[in-house]
């Protein structure tokens, strides 16, 4: 987002494995639109049924009302996803001048989204923690708190890696369009587990393990990655950077998941004790 070079194909994107057929050139442009649109579909699929169910619980007095910060996060995340889709469509249609101007909105949306996210996580955690403290003999509440402890690992990973990859992508916008456009998509993929994990009809390893979360994250960027490999007969640098930064965080998440130490530490990290 923000800006890219004046064309959707930079020097590193020149095809080596295929001729420049009209179909190949079309996929070069629209694979990013498809990926950005799929992120929006995934978000709606995960959050609409989940939100409706929780609103019904609120109406029946079975859970606390949604805090204002949750509504703020929903609006900002929706705005960001629409901005990403708009930016990919503009570049696919060769409107890079408008893409640059529209991209300035990301300079406001992204910082606000990150700040609100870091406020939202402890706010929602506090609701569960206080409920568990009020019902110490309720196994269901204690089990829910344990699960929320583990989910916090995924939430903080998103909170760190999403803005980090966005910053890396924005830094490359004026000098490496290929790296920039891929990294903006890969950065957004880091936030998608929040929606994917809410799609109940998908098979999941949660709450026992977070393996499915990482596998689905890889799956949603797979079409873009596979096309890149087929088109260019190689793995673009953006994927290597994304993977190299991701691996230590994945090791930490899986290593801490459902451990006694983390369950004892999570309330302190959240400011509950």
C-alpha cells in the first residue's frame, strides 16, 4: 500500500519460466486482487456468524457487552482490508497515480489499528479473567481462561509481526515494487488467523495445539506463492524474509502453548496481577 513503482511488474518480476502470454500477464496483475479479496471473504466468513452468536449471548445476559475498543478494532480492520483490496485493484488497472494517493490513508489506519489491537487484547482477556476469578469452582470458566491464555500468544504474535511486515513492505515501496506488493499481502496474512480460527466448519487442532493456525496461514498465501514459483521459476525474496522472521515466533508460540509457566505468566503480561 502507500506507494509502489509506476508499474505492477518490476525488474525482479520479469517472467523467466513462461512467455508473456495474455493469460500470464493477466494473472500477474490479478493474483494480488484475488488474494486480497480472499482475505476479506475469510474475515466475513469467520466473524459474521461468531459476532451474531455473541450478540445473542449479550442480549440474553450470558456475557458482558462488547467494549468500545472492540468496535473500533472491527471498523479499523475492515477499513484496512478494503484499502488493501482497493490498492490491488488500482495497480491491476494501471492506476498507480491514484494508488499512491489512496495509499496515504494507510499511514493513519495501520498505526491506529496496531494501537487499538494492543488495547483490545488485555481488555477482552480481563473479561474472562474476572469471570474465572468470580467462579473459581466452575471448570468451564477455568478451561476458558486456559484457552484464552494460549490464544493471547497468537494475538501478540499478530501484534508484533503485522506492523513489522507492513513497515518492511512500505520501506521498499519506492525502490522494489515486487517486494513491496508481496510483503503487504504477506503482512495482512499474519492477521487472518483471528478470522480463520472462528470458522468452525474447518478442521482445527485448537485448543490443544496451534498447528492448524499456521497451516491455514500458509494455505491462504499459497495461490500467490505457487504462481510466483511457476511464473518466475524461483522463490521471491519476500517469502524468504517472511518465513525467516516467522519461524522464531512460531517456535515460541508452539513451545509455550499450554505450558504451566505460560498459564502462570499470562495474567501478569495482561496486567491482571
